[in-house]
């Protein structure tokens, strides 16, 4: 699943890193070689 809009929040289930999207480009967020999980937004 790719990023759809700004304001979405994602978390890495490996290291706990969290990000907030400021500009949606449609790509998939990856951290620690794993897709990040959308948590809200």
C-alpha cells in the first residue's frame, strides 16, 4: 500500500521509528527493510 495523502502517520514495527507524511508521492515507506505500518491519518 502506498502513501495516499499528507498527514498520514507510519510506524516501523522493527525499530519503532515513526514518520508523518508532509508530501504524498504514492510510494511505499520502508524502514529496517520492512514496509512501515500506517497508524493513523
